[in-house]
C-alpha cells in the first residue's frame, strides 16, 4: 500500500511548496501545501478525490500523476498552470514519479514549487535573473570581521589566490559568508575592474538555468529573444556559482564542457563565443560528502576545485564574537537611529555558549532582534530571542538505544523526540506545527510508534 511509504515520502516536505500522493487508482491519499501561495488547497477536501476533481483544467493525459500511474512516467521540472475548482489559478514547477513495489506501480507522488507568471517572465529575461555588482559596492578583505587564527588564515588565503586566475571552490555552512569571500577574491584580483556576477544554482530550475548560463537566440523557444548569458556578461570578470551541488547533473555536464572549452553557445544558436571569466564555485556541504552522495559530478568537482577554501563556522571562532557584536551594534545604531553601547556580561556569556547553527547570518539577526526589544543602552538577556535561551537537546537525552543498528537508533530517537516536543501542547495540530510536519504525517508516526496513550 502507498501508505506504507509515507514515512519516506514525507521527508521531502521541507524542500517543496506542495505535496500530493495518490494510490494506484489515482485517488488522492495526501495533499498539503507548505507555502503561503494564496492557493485554496484543503487537505480534507482533497482526500478521496482525483487530481482532475481538484484541478478541472487537467485531463487524464495532462495529469502528471495519472501518466505516472498509467505509463510509469517520471516528470522533471515541468511548468504547469493549475486551476483550482474554486476558479483560482496558480503556476507550479512540477516533479512527479511513480512508486513501485515488487515491480508494480502502487501509487505516485507529485511535488510542486509555486511561481507566478511575473517570475516566469523574469526567468526568461536574463538581465533580471542575475546579480551584478560593480567595483563600488563589492566586499573586500577589510569587510571580513574577525581576528581569530581561523580568520587570519582565511584572509591570507584570499590575498594569495586573488592574484591568479585559478578556479576556486569555497565551502562552508549556511550563513558563514561564502559570497563575502568570493567578492573579496574578485576585489583584490586583476579582474576587479570587470563585472562580478553571482548566480544561485539552487534557486532556478535546471531547464531555465541553461538559458541563464549560455544565453538565448531569438525564436529558440516561445518568447525567447537574443540575450547573452552570464558567461558573456561576465567577460573579463568573475562568476560565482553558488550552491553548485544543487545543480542538476545533466546541467553540470554542460557546464563542465563550457568550462573546459572556454566557449559558450547560446541556446538555438550555432556560433560559439570565447569566454574570459574566472569561476568561483560555492557549496554549503563538505565536498567529499557531495561526491559520495552524487550531488556533484566527479569530473566537474576536480575541474572547479583547483583551490579549495573552507569558511569556518562561527562556533569554531568564538573569540571573534565580541568584535562581531561591536560591528553589528554600530550597523544597527546607524540604521535604526539608536544609541546602544554594548551587551551585558550575561548576554556575552550566552553568545559564547550558543552553538550558532545559522552562523554569522543568525548572529546578525539576533542583534537586530535585540535592538527592537532593548529598553536601555545595554542589551540584556531578556532582550534576546527565546531560542538562544532554551536548553539544547542532546542525543543522550533522547536516545536510549544501545545497539548498533542505525535504523533502529533513528526510530528510537524520532519516537523520543516526538514525546519531548509533545510536552505542554494542547492538540495534535499544535504538535504537528511544532514538529513542522503535517498532521497526517504525525498521525502516521503516532500509530507507528504506538504513542496514542502517551501524548
């Protein structure tokens, strides 16, 4: 039964805006929206119906879920316009795949990312899709805050690699400042008078990313115009390809070819153009993990990682916290027109004991939040977000499993984590929101772990 696979399927909830699951007869068993699209999707009113009942503009042949069931088709990044039976329309990027068991299709899953028509027009208009910086507002090494050993080494590496044209791979956790490092490399390089273009590879469907990279020729597809891609626009400068490990593998192959040949051909065109750009790639994962998980091609990785620079997480350079605190206080004093002089010793102790999973970006947000609640010229502990003051959950507090089976250990942890989060909640809906999962997923896990009488 398709329900047996809910535990696996619903793990993708955090990466999509909408998720629909149908059984082998095309009957909706699960339908939920995770983004505020304004689209009137009701899980209760959907279950038991077919996708064509919910979206009357779809026929069986137009429905990717129906085609997955009938033909075993997998749909990748298909732009679809859906009209709800209420009359409201929405445009989505749809990915659909069949679920197989013992060689038989027992259901299908559709995931959606919500977009609107204005965004599609922006996707086609390359000038609106890239972020171009001039030499007047780029970061440089002097903008990198911190004097710890880790940051002194980082700044030294930036100065050294900026003198060459070698490709650079920057990696580090989210919020560590990878783009700041990339801009600093450009600012201190012989290319500093040229353009710096940053493109997030995770933000755009791969079907559109090719147009952004290489440009288009008029008539190559509906609405296409003669437009240069970012490799042409960045001639003589630098391109930052952020979150490159999120790029489709087929697109990675096309990128590799362009990098190796140092030439690009616009979509629909036949003439190749030479490119003179320095490429800096960035990822928020450890490169070796990306290779093992097959999220980056091995040949592309070795081509782009002539030089590797790791940006350290904030928890590994806590000696910089006082300098960062002073830096952001100065920024928000100017922006908010206040006169905060500093933080209390108690607050500084909280800062140094906190794990900072969001790194410097999270730290900056915490300072901004405290500015809004401060009642004096010193930020006090009560001005801080509650998340900083909560006791962190430790594995030893939740997992009593002593065996060697990883699957069983994860199940014990998940069960105890649900019980831990259930303390003080008044309803299953509240608990589901607290766990950031759907109520249907929560009910499944409660049944799976026999928790009905414990919550």
